[in-house]
């Protein structure tokens, strides 16, 4: 019929411009939302289409229930995630093993809070029992502020300090009037902290210590005048640095190969002194109970009521070289990591090529059947009638008629759905029509107001009203076309 949308010419369909094109009364020319065209040709075609639709719905429901409806089982989830979980467990185990191997037994080295073999908690507890409180600091500024006449300042690793930190500790040595204990200082720190003292390495010629234990005064050496050393007796001061000193008034004890491993240097402030100890073994948990280590440690650190234990932090450490601060992040990554990342990238690329979907060449496929336009129109009409979609059918019928009328009366396509533009043009065209029984509204009985209702009115409430609307639209288009 005329109110139908123009069928696709490529479908090779017959003209369906007549209301009696073989379709039963229904919603011809409309398209069901979300529905595809159904090919029907009489009762046999309708039955075949119904059977095919039922079979498609049954197959789709079965497929959807098998693939998307059922929840995956625990076994299926385990099979999917098993490889990833195993790889993650291997990585975590390897990381923990490497961390354990790298840490060894030196966790909390010389830390008075650590109970590990290389910690110093034992001596801190003994000092606490004798009324000496221990305070741990990690920066040179804190150490200098805490130093005083009634304080012992212990520097756990002076060789790690930078120039600014060394100057701060040196000022505390000169001005505090207390005791400063330097553990295993050597050439990086001695020029700033003890300028007249030179260190000899542990493996230098002349070392005679066996197992690190030494007597306060060795054979042929000058007697030790330090009461703490003579009271403690043999102690584990060997195995580390030995010192050559030219400071007037210095006290030397525990010699190894003629050079002391313990020095007590006077400072410029009365009552103050600086203790240089070539080995830290005296203060470690694992060796504190051996020989006279505990006695020597308690007397060196317990001469004053307060002990400041300075553990230098990485921020207080001197850079390894002048260019270390200028290196960017990539330069700080070890070379082995770069090769490892490259290997991982190659492995990922190979895995992607292995598992990627392989798309073959495009294959043309001929359609199994050609559906005539009239059959598609009738099929759509039956679908709309089954769904009761009178509103959608009426909207499509009116829109198609307005577009064709606009082309006939010279209204632009952009204004085809504007009542103020289309209705006056259609009325003027009908008023100029010859007296053929259909002009000036005689055949349809429609004036300007009726045209607006016909082309832009409300949705028909019954199937009979929809069929009447179709007839009126078809009659109006024939009238305008013949005028």
C-alpha cells in the first residue's frame, strides 16, 4: 500500500503499493523493534517460519544455558587459575629465599634493640640494670643535641658518615665534655675525628691476634693504664683495625703486633675523652659472655648515666663517588635486571604469537535464499500484529507518508515532519486539484485540521482504527499524486 516504506530495490521484490497486496489486515509496512524479517508465503510459509523460529529459540536457549547460564564449578576455576597461582607461589618462595639468604644472621647489626646474634640488646639490658638509660638515634643532628658531660655517645659505624656528619660529631667530641666511643673507625673517618691517628687494616703485616682475643698489655708492649681494660682482662678486641697514634696523653691497650686495638684520646674539654675500638665484637650478643667482653663493654659505656647509641641512617651516609647523586633511575638498575627484563619481553612476545587467534583470509558467502519485499512486508506486519504494536506501526506509516508527500509538494526533507510546513503545502496542493471527485477534500473529506490529525495525530486504539488510518493515508497520497 502507499503508506508503506519503500522496499529495498535490491531484493527484487514486487511493488507493494496497494493495500490488497495479499496481506491479511494487520500492521503492514512497520518494523518490529529487535526483530528480524520473517519470510512467509501463505499458510505453509507461516507454519515453516513458526517452526524455524521455535527451533532457533530452543537452540539458543540450550546454548546460552550451557555456556553462560551455569555457574563455573570449583574444579573449573582451579583449572583456569592453577598455572597463575603456581607461578605466583614460585615467585614468592624465591623472593623469600633470596631475602633470607641476603639477610643472613646480621639483622639489626649493633642495634641495642635487636636480640639477634649480631645485635647488642644484651649489653643495653645490662646497662639498664645498672641505671644507665640508652637512647637510639639515627641522625648526626640528634646525636649532637643529645651529647653532654653526663652522656656517652657511641657511633656504631663512623666510616659511613658524610663530611657534614663527621664535622657535627667532631664538634660534639670537642665541646660536649662527655665520652665518645667510635667503633672500628678507619681512614674514611679518622682524619676528621682523630687527625693524629692512622688505622692499619685487619690483614696488615704484624697482626698477632688469634681468634680476636687479646690481653690488655701484650708481650713486650707498654702496660695498659686504662682501669676498665685491666679489670676486664682478656677481651675480643682483635680481628679488626689496629692504630698508630701520635696524640699526647693517649692510652693504648690490647696491642696486636705492637699496635693497639683500643685507644683512649683526651679532648680539649676537661673530663671528656674519645675511645677508638678496632673491633665491634665486644658489644655483640653472641660474644658478650666470652672472656672479659661484658666487663669491658659495661665499663666503657657505663661511665656516665646516659648512653646515646648512634646508628647512622642511609641519609647520613656519604655517597660512594661524586657522580652517584647525578645518576638517574635507569642507571641505578643493575645490568642483570636489564637482561632479565629483555628475556621476559621476548618470552611474552613468543607466548602472544603462540596463543593469539589466527585470522585467515576473508571468505565470501552467498545468501541461502532471496526474500521478496512483499513477503518481508507481510512478515513484519504479522510480527507487529502479534506484538500489538499499533503505536509503532502508526508512527512508521505516518512518517513514510509525510516523507513522500513532502517530495511531492516541494517541502524540504528536513521539514517533512514539521506540521507548520507540510500541512499548508499539502492543503494548497489539494485545493488546486481538478474536480475529479477527490480534489478539495471531496473524496477524503479532510480539511486542514483533518490533515493535521491524519498526519500527526494520536495512536489508533484498535486494529480497525489502524486499518482505517492506513486507508486514509493511502487515499491522501493518491489524491496529492494525481493533482
